[in-house]
């Protein structure tokens, strides 16, 4: 069974496009959160978001964009960047090349436009192309066409961890020899009035009006998350395929674990740590490592009051004997919580962390919740340290708990 390695990374985010700009933004504590500009937010208690300033003309011709939702534009652009970063060309075996996209919500702009037209005009004004434009699988089709990928393909929707689950699916495709190359990750473009209204009404968003400190993962004064948008896609290759073309290798995927702890009321359990603990333990077992072998954990923490605390409890439970030796951080202080995109962005950031032996910081962290004083949340400043293994944790509405383990690949191209 061949190994799966990460050879390319593409990012569309509020703190930079492309892996290097994104990574520099994380390491230099860049904040991508601002007051929303795309629609009027004056009626909302929360008026902030991690909004991407996206110019489609940098990636597409005008005749392409009118047939693409914002989500499809993001995921196709990020895939193009990842493909370029991997230094791949058109000579690949198309039937041995695939794509997996994770999204929780799909093409929200199309549905928002549809309902706007539907409510203001007669039904004959509805564009029948909305069916294709709003299809959650539209991103897969767009990437496949743009890059010439004719093999394994899949769209994943498992909640906020869909980007991470997409990478797990890509990993499975590689190690089971379904493909030599799989480009995979997560995308989300949820910044539209209809959805923003729901999250404000649900009181899950921060009431902090200071964009600099609004998102504060793990900090005891957090009061809710900031919605974001973005995309991250990574190129996975079989080790044999990558070495044959002398590719740069960011990291190896060692294994993953996945469980479900849905409850009738919440769709996932905010307090019971059993399911999430099991996901970590399965990932460690499949990666053939022990808890003490993990050097860094990229956390799901989104600045949510209950879920951040649950994640801390899980980490404390799994890594109790080695807690002081592990660095933990969340990138959502920089970029907010962009649902499926953020778990993909976690893969991108953690790949760079393993590659560079650098832990990105948790912005705006000052004081932990009671009982978690011994956890190193990497507050506000990046940390240089050896990273042999890193764990990425993400949760999905519907009860999905997912953990992916990355391993440093030592025999890599400089």
C-alpha cells in the first residue's frame, strides 16, 4: 500500500491568496476580520465577518464567471493555485487523477439570488440555470474541467469539517490505489443576508464590535464566533508518483479517525467528550503512533463558548500525560469560522507548520477556561519547534468528529 503525500497547496482567504501569502499572514498575526461590505448589516447585533476581496478576473475570463457561483469560483481558483504550487502540468494520467470537494452549505449566493427573484417577481423570471449553478457538485465539475481530471470524484457535506473529511476521502483514494493524484479540500461562501440573519438570531455570533479582538479561540472571554469565507485545496499524490517527478513534499498523511456523537437536540454533543476522544484515538492507532508522538494540534476552536471548551477537555483527556509537551493553536483568530473552508485551511496551515517546524499562533488569547491552565495554546506569537506529527481536529454539525494526522516527510526536495 503506497503512502499519500501533500505536494501542493492553494488558498483563497481574507489574509492572502496562495499558500505563501496565507502562511505569512498567519505567522505575522494578520487579521482578516472587518465590517461586512457586501450587504447592509445595520440591523444586526454582529456586523463583522472575515470577508474575501476576490477579483475573479485574476483567474477567469468573463465568459467563465457568469456560469460559476462564488463558491465555484473560490474552489476552482484555489485548485488552480494548488496545481501550480505542486508544479503539475497537463501530462498527468487523467483517469488516475481525481478531485474531492467539501462544503457544508454549497452555492449560497445562487440560492440567495433565487429567493430574492422568486419573492419579487413571477416564477417565469427564474433562471433555469440556477439548478446547475447551485448544485453542490458544481465545484467538482469546474475543477475537473479546468485541470483535466477524469477519475475519482466526490463532493462531501458533513458540516464544518467537510474540508477535512474531503482530504480524508482523497487520502483513502490514494492508498487504495484508486488514483495517483487527488486534489481535495474545503470551500464556503456563506456571507449572504439570509444565512447571516439566522446566525444572528441564533446568538452564536460575537457581540464584540472590535474587529481586531472579535474572534478569540479558547479565551475565557469569548462570546461567539465570526463568520468567514474562503477555500483551501491541497494536492495529494501517491509517494511513488511524487518521487518519480521529484516533487516537493510538504507532509505525509499518516491516518485519520472519524466518529459521530449526534444528539437529538443539538445535532452534536457540546459536552460529552467520548466521541471526539475516540476519533483522536482511532487516528493515532491508524497512524501507528502514541499520544506522546504528537507535537502540535490544529484545533477546531472557533471562539464558540461551549465547543471550544469541549475541545480543550478532549485534548486534556487524550494527551493527559504529555499535555505540557504539545503545542495547540487555532487559526480562526485570524480568519474567523468559514465552516467547511476552515477545516481545509487547517490542513493547509498544518502542512506548512510541519514543513517549517513552526506553530501558528492563536490570536487574541489571554486566559484559559478553568481547568485548562496547563495547555499551551500558543498565544499570539508563533513558536519554532520540531514537529514530527501534527493532528488536525474538526467538528461538523450532525455529530461528525474528524481527526487527521500529518507526519513530517524527511526525504523531501528542498
